């Protein structure tokens, strides 16, 4: 192997860019292969909990993210119709002092752009859809739909719920559709006509919910995302549009704060909520799955991106510890450290019980991917 390891990262989402940024900083020759032809500012929010912000801090992105994101004072959970408080988790300065990092709410595109800024533009190749791959004891070869190919010393696959790498390594299998769909959008708060909303609130109905929060420090844009039954809809494309009349009818009878937000909404996207059961292994030879490719989860704990960032940091630390001459030990340690934590978050997210009643988030938010001992498995999660 050359003195400058050649690493292929498949997928330029949050986990893929974080992985590439960390490996580039470590002196590796990294190339990110992304099937999209470009990056669009899709209307979606993202919650960056303290465990995720620690990774951003390590990439010197914390101050920038603070400048473009909103730091809520709390996460409120209310009854769908009366608005009665079911549980309020203090955030703001109290949570920052407790967990050692802030809890931030932002626009997904702002976080993506920040991570993108840490990867050299020449290291990202667009319009590369993987069709096949092969590997030897020393390298991995990727084949793309345009007829091109690429070789690397190792492959980190961050290619999402429908991972082609996962399919090739472990066999085809449909994701587990929950029977629920999510509507989501970002729009101008001025459309609310002066309505004052909670900083961050989840409204719990009998079989559906909606989460509403601001996405910048000016509080002039807000985001909402729902979960509601629609078992016939199985399209999980982030670009698919939803019907506003259907959405509003589905939340008829909810608290006036909710119905006013939906009435003001100009357009929505719609996608099917899906996940998979935890996997017994994530790697084969010189290939490792990470993020949604390894442990896709529903968004009810707001941890999908956070877990991808944790993965990237722990993987970078494992490779630094064992070196590229001992990839097997690096991969084995990574899986031993990450699988139990990711699986617990997958299962808890699927049940959709997080924050419905009194919840201690310490086990989730106190975890530090930058310093957690790699000789030990990640701490067992607790509800």
C-alpha cells in the first residue's frame, strides 16, 4: 500500500462528507463518489444534538453552525388537541452546560454546505451511480453506470437506506416500511401572521404527530415534519411532492397552533418512513457500511445524521489507531464499538416513544465519539 492511502467514500451525504473531511485531514487520498448530478437546497430541517455538535467542533465548524442555526430553549411535547404539556426537556444554556455542547436546530442544506467546505472540491465526483464492485486482499474496485471504474485501498459506503453496497455484500432485501409517511417543508415564518410558536415542539396524536421548529437564529424560517398513516405510499424520495389538502385533512382537529402552521404552508414534500432491523455485521473484507447504509432509522429521535457523524469520527479514530496495514482490526473495533448503540437507537426510534413522557437524554447526548475509549463497546443505551 502507498504511504498515502487511497480511500473511496460512496455517498456525499452528512456521513460521507464527514468521513471524507476527517480522512483528508489525516492525510489520506480521499475521493467521494456521489450519484446525484448536483446538490440542491431541499426544504428540510435538522436537529444537531450535543453528540453531533462535538464532531462538528472537531472539524472547526461549531462556530459557523452556531451562526446559522437556532439554539432552542427547550424541546416541548404537547397533547395534539389541548396542547397540554406532556414533557419539556430543557435545552439552551442549561443543556449546553450539562452535556458540554449545544443543541442546535438548522436547515439541512446549511449543515451539508458546512461539511462540504471541509472537503476539497476535486475530491468529490458527481453523477457516479454504483452498479457493481469487487475486491481483493489489497484493494476494492468500483464500477459505475457510466461505464467508468475506480480503485481504492478501502471503501466506506455511506449510500443510504437503499445501499447498493449493502445489497452486493449481504443480499437484496426491501427496507421495512412503517406504514407511515412524513410531510416536511421549510417556509417563511412571516406567513404565520404574527403567530408565536414554541422554539421546538412535538405534538403527539393517537396515531400521528408533527414536529415544528425554527431553523435559524432570526426565527424567520420554520420547519415541520409529520408522521401519519398512509400504508399505500412507499416512495421515499426526498423530492416527491405531497398534497396540501390531504395533509391538512389528516391533522384536522389538532391544536390551532398546528392547523395555522399547516394553513400557512405553501408546499410540502412527502416520503415514506422506512428502516431496517439491526444487522449482525457491517463489513466484508476492505469494505465498511456506515450511516443509513448500516443502520437506517426513522427520524423520531432526530438522530439519523448524528449517528452518521458519530460513525465517521469513530471510523477515523480506528483507522488512525491501527493504520491501513491492519484494516481488519480497525473495522472489527469500529463495529464492536458502534453496533450496540446504533441498534438501540434504531429500535427506540421505530417505537416512537422518545420524549413522549419524562425522558433522560444523557446516555444519548453525553456520548463523545471523539474520545470514547475504543477498547470498550459503546455504552448500552437506555430509554
